């Protein structure tokens, strides 16, 4: 009796160790921040970046900030199929979360922004986002607010012209580079195998065995490469998308890039419905089923789908106090 119990325990232990090894080959714990070789992360810059993320006075209609489309109440996404920008303008795609986004190889569904800094800089003039008429217009707005003149100077002490759109983007980028949200999955990867429930471990096993990790890998379970959406079958037959998006093809005009999208990260994915580049699918279980079908040609059983779904929930991280506290913005002068 005692002998068989210890056999069971040691084989359970062995299977946990094996799963941990497999997981480590495919994934990695989230880093505490996402530094860049090009940009520094001084505290003054990060603090200013957090304020600017919530700043709507740089938009043409005075109502649009980054936080409008990436509120943390919805884990840095907006829970809409497609975002609404200045004067309610409809964006062509769904808003991914800003949490952990800085850790990806590129930004946007089509990977057409190099890093979070380029993303932030270009959002200002984006017709569907801030709709600012020019960089000079934005700089004038910021310049008119006394406290920003002080804060930009502190964040960029060596610049002769501290207030600029480039520095707006660098400050926001520095803050975004701090938005890391580790979860129980990271504890598991660090060796604490009981950080995941048995069901979540089964889900992790199914995720790897089915082939999901061939694309959704690394610390973010995605964000490392572009891939075709709909390798085995046209995606829109399953997502019921109303409009077919040709993906990266529209950026590069290369035939090989047709229907290519960045493999999205899966950190916090349970919190950021609806799914896919056009927000065409509301249910995460449905999104998992479609992925298996159109990317891998696999028909997942209900049990397997649920099991992957449970595993994905373990990727929901804790938002730090700094992330969820709204900053007080400077008075209008
Ligand atoms: C009108 C809504 C809206 C506003 C305002 C907005 N975003 Fe976005 N954001 C989106 C949408 C939609 C996308 C996806 C665009 C695409 O892929 O074509 C996106 C993409 C991103 C991404 C890429 C994430 C990824 O995984 O690829 C980041 C980072 C981001 N936004 C940060 C910001 C920041 C910082 C600001 C403010 C400077 C901002 N956004 C303003 C809607 C918005
Ligand atoms: C061949 C690469 C590849 C494989 C394999 C793959 N995916 Fe994906 N996955 C993608 C791409 C590309 C997208 C983005 C699709 C789009 O444009 O909306 C995506 C999107 C997703 C999304 C939606 C995320 C969001 O924020 O909207 C989920 C969930 C997902 N995949 C889970 C899985 C699961 C679970 C598996 C295994 C059954 C899997 N993927 C297998 C490439 C892949």
C-alpha cells in the first residue's frame, strides 16, 4: 500500500518534471521589464509616459487618449470588435492589449510598426486614432501646458527641445516597457510545478501536443513571428468575418505575405475578448477550436478545447498597483 502510493506519487512527480522540461523548451518566464538597446528607461521618463498614455488633449476631438482604446479595466484592450477613434471613427482592426506588448518582435497585427515607440509616435497622426493634423500641432498643445514643460525637461534633461513628438513616444514607450504581468504560469516555469492545477497542466500538455506552441512560443506565447492565418483552410469560412483582410500583403505587396499576421501573444488572452485581427470571434473556446482547425487541420474534442481554455486562463497575470492607478494630469493653462 505504502509502496504503491509512493510509486503513484513518484510517477506523478516524474510526469510533472517532464512537462516542465517540455514547457521550458517552448516558453520562458516573463521578464520584469522589456528593455531596449536603443531607448533608456529613467523613472522620470516612465512617469511622464504613464501620464501621456492617459492624455487626450493631444487629439483632434479632445476625447482620444491611448487609454481610451487600451483601458486597464479591460486588461489594456477595449472589448470592441474594432476600436473607435476621434469623432467615433471606426478602426480597421481590433485593439490588442498594451500589456507585455513591448516584448514582441514588432507591433500591430501586420507587424508594420517596429517597436512601441514607433507605434506611439504614429498613433498621433493616425486618422482613426488621435487624428492630430501635424506633429507641430501636438507639440504646441503640450507646450501650452506648464507642468508638461517641466516634466519633459526632467525626463529629457539633455535635449535642447525637450517637448517633441519623438520624446512623447519615447516616454510612452518607456512606460509600456514596464507593463509586465507575470502569472501562475511563470511560477510553474520557474519550477513550482504545483502553481498550476492538474487540469491546467493537462491543458498545457494538450497545447504543446496539438502544435500550438510551434507558433505561440517564447515568454509571451506569441509575438515572435508572422504566420499565415488560415494555413489549412481560409480563415473567414470559420470566423465568419464580414470583410477579408489580406494582412501583411497590404503592407509589403508581396504575394507570399497574403493573409500573414503577427502571431499574437496569449498573455492575458482570457481577458481580451473579442478575438482575431477583426474581433470576429467572441468566445475564447471558439477561437481555440478555429485555430486548431485552420492552422493545424485538427478537430479538437470538447474536452481538449476546454482543457486548452483552462490552461490559457492561467496566463492571466496580476496588474500592479502602478498599472491600475490613474494618474492625475496637469491643469490646462
Ligand atoms: C482609436 C483607438 C486607439 C488609440 C487611441 C490607440 N490605439 Fe493602440 N491600437 C489600436 C488598434 C485598433 C490597434 C491595432 C492596429 C493594427 O494592428 O492595425 C492598436 C495597436 C497598438 C499596439 C500594438 C499591440 C500589438 O500587440 O501589436 C500598441 C503597443 C498600442 N496600440 C499602443 C497604443 C498607444 C501607446 C497609444 C497612444 C499613443 C495607442 N495605442 C492609441 C487602437 C488604438
Ligand atoms: C501556424 C501558426 C499558428 C499555430 C500553429 C497556432 N496559431 Fe494561434 N494564431 C496564429 C496567428 C497568425 C493568429 C492571428 C490570427 C488573426 O489574424 O487574427 C493567431 C491567433 C490566435 C488566438 C487569438 C488571439 C487574440 O488575441 O485574438 C488564439 C486564442 C490562438 N491563436 C490560440 C491558438 C491555439 C490554442 C493553437 C493550437 C490549437 C494555435 N493558436 C495554433 C498562429 C498560429
